[in-house]
């Protein structure tokens, strides 16, 4: 079936270090969406990318959508404690509307 | 607050009991989704409504689960004869357009003893 693989599952960083999570879909996506879920919270929408090769920035966050519209990445520069949480990618295959979710990457800041 | 709301936020029940959860989407959103999320996993799609019509159910969804959206506004998710494996966070989301951003409610955390 259609899947979105997301790696790594966890990433431990020192505050101030960079963080990257990658998504790879088994099928072409019509768009890619990124969500952040804080511990004990619910997913909160961050951004949507639609165009092939699109890059968007939100302050220290950089989002990319691959040329083939099958992969995406989120890069956080100089992490802060407020960045802690699990980052999910999700996208609807071009064949239907239903979002297929990655399993998430948990960002952990080392004390 | 005009976001998605869910009630109750927490539910503890005994195995075999029925439970019902409610979701109130953002008022102008005509699409409503139910997901289930367990620890360390992403949201798992359960079912989807466009207005009052239930357009898709996950093949993984047991027949003990039923959802309604009778007037195209709020929705209910009922689980009959609950099992311990039903323990999870049940999330509701809504969106305005097909394939558009989904806005999530705070979820209902279910614990089946």
C-alpha cells in the first residue's frame, strides 16, 4: 500500500545544533504538509508545499519538496528548547485526498 | 476559540462498555476526519466526512466503530464493546477543501481497563 517513511525516528541534539528530518513517499504526492506535535499535545499545522522543488522558510525552519514530489525534508537551524516535539510529514497521493502520515521524528534536546 | 473542539478530553472505561466521543469542527469547514494515534506513531486514518456524507472508512476499522455527522456540523465516534487495544488518542480534524490543511482538535484520550 501507499506509505510515507520518515527518518530518523528520534534525534538527540544539543541546544544550538541543527536538526533534519526526511520523508520519502512510495507514491507521488499532490502536496506535502508538515505538522508539529508537542508532548501531550495534538498535531499543529506548520506548512504546506505544493510545487515540485519548492523551498519555504519559516524563521529557523526550512522545508523542501523534492522534484519528483515524493520526498521532503525539514531542517531546523540552531535548535532551541521550544523546538522540542515530534515532527510529522503527511501528504495526499495524487490519486486521492486522504493524508498519509509519516511516523514522525522526535526532536530531543540534550540537557 | 474557533478551533476544533473535542469532548471529552479523557475517558476511562471498562472493557466491554460503549463509548462515544464528540467533535465540533471549525464552522466553515465541510470536511471532517477521525484519526487514532498511539504512542510513538503518527495519526492513523479512521474515517472521513464531507458535509454529512461518510465518504471513506479505513479497512482497518472494526465494525465496532461507527461515526456520524448527521447535520454536517459536529460528528460523533462510537466504539461498542471496547477492548483494551482500543486505548489510544482519538483525534478529530477538519478542513475546508480537498487535500487542504487539516486542523486538529485536542483529542480524546481513551483508556480501556
